C-alpha cells in the first residue's frame, strides 16, 4: 500500500553536498518509520539514517553522523537525506525504506523494512 520513489542521486566530488528525496504514495506514511540505506558494490546493504514517527527522533550510522541529516515533510509525504561533506566511501546506491511497526533495536537491519524504493546512485569522486 506504500510506494516509494527515490531521486536526487548523481556524480559529485569529495566535499560536495547532495540531497536525496523519497516520495511516497498510497497510504499516508506519517505513522511509518522511514529509513535510508545504501549498498556499495560487493557489500551488504547498510543502514544510513532513520526517522521515528512517534518521537520524531533521528538516528544515524556512525559513518555519516554529523554529515547527513534525515528529515520529513508530512505535507508532501516525502522524506529527505541531506548529505554534506561527501566522501568517496559514500559511493553507493541509496534506498528509501518504510515500515509501520519496526522497533528501535532492529531498525538498522534492512530486513525489517516492508517497503522499498528502487534506489538512486550516488557517486563521489576524490
């Protein structure tokens, strides 16, 4: 009942900024935990950031803390990932994910999310 579409990826240089967008359709996702994950070639899908619906708290992987910011726009039914000070190791396909009942202890595991976007490529050159 929830469809997600990511956009905003591209090719940038180290130190640049990029903002990813995730547009949701179907059910209103105001009550859903929204997450961003990324997957680099040859690596498993990894947690990047998440936004909790009840508390409004945000969570980040240590590797992006202080550089990335997740936010939501309830009016537009969208979630964003602002990425600053990008590094070559940030290069990956970035995915938006959503789930209505995920718990904090498991929200960093991609398997726990029911809904996914198609992914958007982010490439950071040195």
